[in-house]
């Protein structure tokens, strides 16, 4: 997967997790177009959103990333780097 593919997948996973901020045009642009880093904590994911986000990632990629694993990745760019290494 390319960086663009990973960013698009993360965006879809955030949509599946009902992360409201992903629908903000500025956040979406940062995520999909500019590659600017976004703090995961700033996205306002509650525990249910983190679970749905994790499930969506696993369904799409086959990679199990638990909600607790998400805590080890503070930013979107760290998640992108994680998937680029796979």
C-alpha cells in the first residue's frame, strides 16, 4: 500500500468509527491531501469509536490493531508509518 492508500483507508476507518471530525473539510484535507499530521487525541474518539475504527482497519487490511494499540500511535502520521513498514 502507498501512503495515499493508507491515508484513504484510515479515513474510511474513521468514518466507520463515526469519528465526526473526519467529516470536517479542513481535517479531511489534512488527512487525504496535504499529509499534515493530526493528533489522534484531537479527533475526539471515544472508546466505542476506537473499537469501530480498529475493527474497520482489521476488516480492510487483515491487520489486528486493538484500541489499546492505538494508544501507542499518537498521530495519524505514526499510524501511516506503522502500515508502511508492514
